[in-house]
C-alpha cells in the first residue's frame, strides 16, 4: 500500500496512521502483525519536510535513501533520492499563479548546492518544488526533460513529524515501516504492507471550564467525562495528550466523596489501585481539593492529582 493510500484509508475509517512514542509502544504495535498476513505496516513517522513547509503526505523514495544523505533529488526515472546537500546539480523551482494557486514549474539549469538552490527559488519564484501526489510527481518528471538528477524541496531534518501532529520524540526516517521481522528489510516490500491505524476515543476540549461545567458538557455531547476502566485506558490517554502537546492539568471524571473520603468515577465505577497518582497514592480526605485532573510531571509522564473543583481547566470527554 502506498503511503498516500494508507493515509486516506486511516483518516476515512479511523483517525490516522499510528504514532509511536517509545520502543515499548513500537514492540506492542509490531505484535499486531504477528498473526496477520502482512509482516510490515506503514506508520505515521515522517522525518522529512518540504522547503515551503508543506507536510510530506506522498512519498516516492528510491531504495538508496538514507539518513546520512539528507537533501532530496528527483532522478530521471521519477524516484526520489537524498544526496549530500553540498553536491551541485540543476534544480526545480515552482511559482503559484492564478486564483486556484496552480503551481508552475521551472527547471533552472545551473549547478548549485541544495541551500543555494533554495535561496535562488525563494528570491525568484516561490520555493524549491514541492510534490504532493503522483500527478505532480509526473509533471515534475516531465519538466526535467531528460536532465540528470535535480534538486527538489525535500529534506531530511533530523526531527520527526507525525501525520496526526503527535508530539512523539521517537526517531524514524521518512515514513519508515514497522516490521515484525527485524532482520528483514521492509523497504523493498511496500506493496505487501498494510496501514497501521488508530482510532481516537478521547475528545480534548478546546475551552476551559470548572469540573461541574465539564461534567455537564461531556454528558450532553459525548459519553461523559473520561473514566479509566483499565491501566491501558490511562496509557492511551497519556498518548493522546502527547499527540496534542498538552501538559495539563485537564479534568477527568474523578471526584472524591466529601462525606466518606473515597474517590469514585462520575458514573459510579470503582477506582482501580493501578491508577497513577501524584505522590503515589490518593490525597487524604481532609487535605484534598475533591476533583481529579490529569497533568504532566517533570519526568514526561502523566499522573492524577486533586484540584479545586471551581478551577477552570480543559477537560477530556469520552467519545461514544
């Protein structure tokens, strides 16, 4: 499956291609492939950017793409390769014209480094060429008109973006494939690879509210304030907050009985002893502020803590 097909399938039927946060999460996702017919899957990792800031949602890499050679060039066959940025070659600029902002391509027959080519295109056109789909790739290939490899706007930037804008620090190359056979390269078998998607079950409110206001909003429009029925629920919630770069605090459906002192979820569910509390245990009754929020700690993990129920925070609703 091509990366653009995988993106479309995940966004149409789920939420997005999966984001990988650490080696443990990578291992968990790889296990999903063991019993399937595919031995590799496309994930949302993207360590490349276009010069004009466009996201990389279409990929046409040749087999010689490596991290060490980090600037993009188009070959005569229409494939992309990354070579040393200080190499000198012709390059392709584009300029957007008309109300529909149609890109017009210009092959510049001057030997320049990638950065020199980028500066030239920005001064005289719009930027080094961006390629967003198969049709544009063919148009650029045709405009090359038999020239040797030329610079395009693709560059490996040593930091990873994820298709769902997830804030993961886990490092991968341009749309690297996840494989359950670590000694077998998946790069040459993209046609046999499926897309590994995920579906979001959490709504993160864009507005701030008290705990009672959050409860009322989530009850009316969703399935209630978020509850953790298992340790996996809390782990996935942490990942969703990382995807959206939220450090909290955010309200969840947890409240303390002022009469008896025990903590309970808003739908009456028992609070499991696996819950990650700030300080390692629930706040004592007399010292508590009675409403539960999830917030990021200094070690980049999330823990539950008690907050004044009248405070206004963003909040997490459970999607139906």
